[in-house]
C-alpha cells in the first residue's frame, strides 16, 4: 500500500450537454484536494466528448488530475495517444486516460462494423493500444524541440525515434505528431473489476479500479493484480489500486446499513453502493485503507452536485482532520499526486532507431 491515501471522484452528469456544470464539479473536487476526477464516455449514449470536456476544464483548474474515458475500440490508436498527450500539455501534466473497450453491438453498428469481437479479444487489443501509445509518447525525447529561430532549426533530429508497431488489428508508425508529454506518460487507468481487463491493468495501468462490496473482494483482486504486475516485471508498488463505490449521501448517517463504520456497501445492479452520511463514509474509507485493503477510493456520486459537495465538505474534511488525507497539493502533476515517478524514455535509454532528417515524420495508423 502506498503511504498516502488517494481519493478520486467521478463527475458524470447524465443528459448534460454544456461544459459549465462539469467545470463546477471539477472545481469543487479540486477544492477538496482530490487526486483526480474521471469522466466516463461511450459511443452508445448521448452527451459531450469526455476528453473535450476535460480539455475545457484544464485552463479552469490548477492542480487536480483530469481522466477522461477514451475507448480503444472503433478508434485510431495514433489519434488517441496524440489527443491524450495534448490534454497533458494543456493541463500542465495533469492528464490521465481511462482505457476502456466498446463491447456493445449498438456501438459497432454506428461504425458500420460487423458484430463486435469477444470482450477478451477487445481487451487484448486495448493492451496493444496502451503499448503503442507509450512508444509514441517516447518517440520524442525530452528537449527534442530546439526552436532556434536564427538558424531555422526547430528540432534535434537525434532526439526523434521511429516507431513501427504492428498489433493484431492495427499498425502504427511514428514518431508522434505531439512532443513527449510533461508527465512522460499520462497516467493510465483501467477498471479491473472484470477478469478480461485485469491483464491490461496489471501490465500497463498506473491506477486500477476495483468495484467491490466487501474488503475481502477488494483484497483478493488487489493481491491478484499486484502478483500479475510482478510477473510482468513491474514493481507492484507502482500500481495504485482504488476501490470504486457509488455513494448516496442524501439521507445522512441514519440511512446507513449495518456494516463497517455504520454503513457498508451493498451490491446493486450498478455496482457496490454506499448509502449513508459523510461521517460513516469517512469511517469506512479510513478503516479499509488502514487495513491495507486498497490504496484509496474512487467515489461515484449518485446525485452529482449534492453528493460531491457533502463528500468534499464532510468526508474529506474528516479524513484531513485525522491526518489520513492531505490538505494541499504538494506537486503539480497527476503523477506527483499519486506518488508515481516520471517514466524514463525507452528510446533515450536504448539509443536506438534515431530518425534521420530535419523534420518530424507524419505518423498514422493503417
């Protein structure tokens, strides 16, 4: 378990098409010092593009991490990595990417595709996209941009690297059209509740979400993810595992069901749901965290404005008072919030595949 409790929240607003209500929620979460917010997205439902909304939120906030869902199904891997890298640039190093797949037939029909592949195969493809994205982010070394106006020299050609990646369903050539992001690699997040997603989470994710109604469920998945990460040659301490809960704080403490801290989560069709008040929620978070169940929590408000406000003003304040959660952001990037190091550039370390020529190659997917 990492030394700091990590807290994040969803800012999903059903049937909302304007940017300002989302910005209000993101600012509120930032006032509470949360590590990051997530905004879900899919091709199957109406609503604004999550990445566009959080790109709009970037200049309106200063510290909080911004993590949109961007599916790897029916999208171009080259375009996805460039868009996430751009969010990292416009936010000053606060971008994340919630990797997901589109398994629904409705979404496939929108693109004129035949029936979608089995979900396991979609997650295999998602892992390949995550791998390709990391290579493209590293295709520019730090300092590759020279911007020497008198000489007309824009780039250091020795700091650009060719990427030729071939997956089972796509191929990508680079370098990227976007310089290496401020974080090196924007933070990658995967909901690892369902088994098909766990390999991608263990191998590529910086943050894994686990929807669990009991400490035993959460601990079992966390232990599995850490063991799998070690099997891939990763230090398991570089993977943050957060329990994801729906929270309904509308009826206060008296609504809590018997359980840890007065109100344990209950399994529902939408996922584990905590119903109660901010005080008992703080007890649950503190208890599960200090027992080593998880590195933190990702909380999904049932009533976004009401529940997020009570979360920030009640639960977070109580956790801060107990010394379990920070009272200010000690750093400026999402990786710093999560206690994660900036990754080394794999090509700068190896020193191979330097691109010759003065200008950037145009990249793309075939």
